[in-house]
C-alpha cells in the first residue's frame, strides 16, 4: 500500500490490469453481463441525462463491490440474474455516493477524468446522484428480500458521510470515532455485497454472516488504504485529486496516530499545520514536514499493520464459511490486493 | 391564486389554517398518525443528524401529498397502516427534493425558516436529502407493491428537475417543454399519492387510474400557481424566497405566455430583461416593468384560466371514479384551494 515517506509505490497500470484480470477470471461473464445491464439501464434516458451518464461511465472503476457479489455467490453455488441485479444496485449506490462525494470534497479529478460537478456544475451533480440512487432502488425491488437491506445500507452510508461532515475540523477526533465513520460510510456496502451474493447462491444464515464480516473487514482496510493514499499518494499515479482530506479538515488514521504520538511542541506544531491546511494555507513545506513526521514515527508502517490485521480477520471469516475453490481464492487475493495499493 | 398586477392576494394565516382544518377534517387521526410515524423515524438518528432533522421539521408544510393518500383511500373504503407508511414515504420524497431544490435554487428562506444549506452548509444539505430519500425507500419496502412505483416516481422527479436545470437560461423554452418538466418534477408524485391511497383501500384499476389522473392534474395546476407566485407573490406572505426562477433563468408559464404575445421591440426588451435577471442584474424597475406587461397582456388571467381548466379536468376524473361523500368533497375543495393560492 504505502512505502515509507517517499510516497506510494504503485504498480504500473499494466500490472494492475493483469492482476485484476486474474482476480476476475472466474466471473468474466458475470462482469460483462453487469456492464450490459448498466448500459441498457442508462441508454433509455433523456438526452441531457444521458450525456451526463456517458460522462460518468468514463470513471468506471474496478467494480470491486459487484465482483464481491459474484465471487461470494460462486463460493456457495451458481450465480444467476438476481446476482447481476444486486451487483448493479451496489455499483449504482457506490457511483451515486461518489458523485455527491466529489461535490462535497470539491474534488475535480476522479480516475483521470473531470468530475461531474466540475464539468456540468453542482446542480447537475446533485440531481445525477439522486437519479442514480433512485435507479438503484428501482432495480433492487426486483430482487426479493434485497430492497430493504440495500435502502438501509444506503441510509447508513449517508449517515456515515454526514458524521464525517459534522466532525470536519475536529482535530481531536478519536480513533474509535474514525472507525465508526468508515464502518458506515464504506465497510457496510462491501459487507452487504458479500452477504447478498452468498445468500442468493443458497448460503446458510451463518455463512452469509461470515461473508458479511469478510466484506466489512475488507472494506474497512480498503478505506484505511484510501485515506493513507490521500495523504502520501502521487496524484498522477492514483488518478484522482489528492490531499482533499487535509483541506477539508478530515482526521484520518495516519493523522490520528501521529497526533497521539507527538507531544509538547511538536504536537502543537502539527495542530497548527492541520488548522492552516483546513483554512487553505498549506504548501509543499508543510506537506514535507508531515511526511517527515510520518517517517520518524513509523506511522505508515503502523497503518499498514492495522490494515493487515483487518485483512487477516477477513480471511479467517472467509475460510470458516467456505471450502477451498477458485472463487474463495480470488476473494482472498482481492483482500490482499486491497491493502497492497489503491484499487 | 393571483389578482392582477397588484401582486398576490393571500388569505391570512388564520383563514388558511381554518380552511385546512376543514379540508383535513375526515383524516385528522391519519394525519396525526403520520406525524407520529415521522417523528419516531427521526428520533432514532445520530445527534448531529437529529439536529438537522429537527431543524427541518420547522418547515413542515401543509402535507398535501399525504392528505391525498388518505383522502383518496377514504373515497373507496377504510385506511390502514399501509396508508400511513405510503403517506410518510411521499412526504419524505417531497422533503428530500425540497432540501436539494433549495440548495439548487440557492433559496435561503422556506416557510419562514432558514433553509438547511443556508444554516448548515451545502454538504449537510446534500447528505440530509440523501438520508431522507433512503429512509423513504426503507419504509416503502414495507408496503407490498409500492416500493417500485415510489422509486420510479422519484427517478422521474429528479429527471424532471434535471431537465429544468438543463434548460436554464433557454429563453425559447416552449409551453410544451414547460408542461413536460412540471409533469415530471411535480405532478406525478401527486398522481402516485392518489393512486396508492385508492389502491390500498381496494379501488379497482380503473378507479386507481382516475385518481392518478386527478392527482396529476391537481399537481400540474399547483405547480403553475407556485411558479406564478414566484414572479408576482409577496415574500412576507408566501413565506419563502421568491424571484429565484428569474435569477436562475427558469422560463415559467407567465413568462412563456408573455414572450409569445409580445413582438418587435417589446419582445426584444423582455428578452434583455430576462437575460439581465439571469445574470443577476435585476432591480425593482425591471420587476415593475414585467408586472406592467403582465397586466397589459392579461397574462395572469390567462395563467389562472389554464390552472382552472386543469382543475375542471381533475374534478371530472374524480367524479367518474368515486361516488359522493365527505372524502370526495374534501378532495374537490383541495383542488379548488390549490389554484386559489399557494398552499
């Protein structure tokens, strides 16, 4: 994930792509069916809405959440059309949160493309997010028993985001509060993706619980990695606006761990640096100082350690629930992949 | 609704309140149950989210959409707990659109209270809207057969809003395009409120269709009245920010009718006035000029006429579907009330 204060060591795009091709190998057909499904959903829209959705399609990420739906299903049996619908819904929910998030963060680049609000304005971004949520809910009603869970999960995600907004500028945010926020805003959607995939393939309640736990731990580790990259990543390599958390006064794990290790003058100096950054007064020197502190205090190793422990827990939950096989192997690799670098 | 160029003639708050008390008399218990239901929904939230929701509760409007659910139900039989759930959902969807709308319009006052974004910021307003939508969808899954219709309706509402955003500044917007936009952004939620209420009380498909038609026509007339008030109403009496449509370059019915009647120099002068207003360069003199044109060309009478025709159609649909009785009478009064002034 992160390699000391020198910045992130990212695999090349080709290596990344090869790794993903391998990861998704058992679910190639399902991922294609998902893309077709999403494409058909969007093609019927009004021209202006369609233009926005087509712009949005350029951001297509690694679609890890849909992959979780399919791979979790494959651990317990065959996948069918309801898996595709659920995969579409989790991807739509995630996409809608991204559109609103980028607006909230005033981020201008995502996956190397202008974000919706930076090209079409804030109004369009708000409504596009709303349309995507609503489309997701429409599809969710086609899968028996899934709609309520997906709607509740969405509400939790938004509450998690709201708690983060409410705690912006709170430099005393505790580690516990940080984990509560990322649990809601990120982890539970991974958890539900895995649960629904498993349940739809006939997993028992116990197995579904274990898969949900796998997803939650995976999602938590993912968010930790993502937050660390925002501080120490290279914008060119990561492909999205970075440093937004500092500007928005968001205390993420590296900053919390650093704050709790520094004392006296150095702590005071850190707090001033964070306040200045949140007030838009940050520069290269301040950022270099932060990276130096991270190195001196071994912060990135600690963050890495925390993420690895979560992944260990995830793998344990997975092995308890499912016998060995290609789908389980790919979920295991996915879990390791997530903390190795940003997906 | 509107009384010539002198501005709106609004009934006093007491008269308004008395009229509503009478309108809602057959459904007093149901409206109370709705308020309790919404209160319980909100009480369980996180403190910060709860603070925002409590602020939002101050905006509580006339709750016409829930009243439509109950009154439409009462036309065909008893109402029960599913009516309360559906009423809660339509009110939540409406509330969420308001929170996002006020942000889109940069309106600072709604029902005499600061809007959410003006007090808590844009981030909080976006997320609060998202949370309210999601809460609505959660409740909708408890009513068999309603979730999909409500999600599709929400998507249509947002697409309607998006089309309006996309046409901002388009001074050539046709009357037909205007009606398409308000159909989606406003009318269909009234239509669905009436349909669901009727269906849940055992109405036939034909009766449900007629009630939906009633709601759509009522909602269309309501939006026409609302748009006219934005141009000629008195902010103190109406209780929300007015004149936002002009600033946002929204062509509404009075402006479209006026544009299509003026020619030559006067038309050119109107276009310049509208362009200046959309660029933030509007003043009392410009507004007075607009009101004078409205008077000279009898625009408000024409708008009133259009709204009245819609209400006549609504009443016809209602009478075709339902026999006489207190609930039908109240729906009839509600329809007349809507075009008499802003609710």
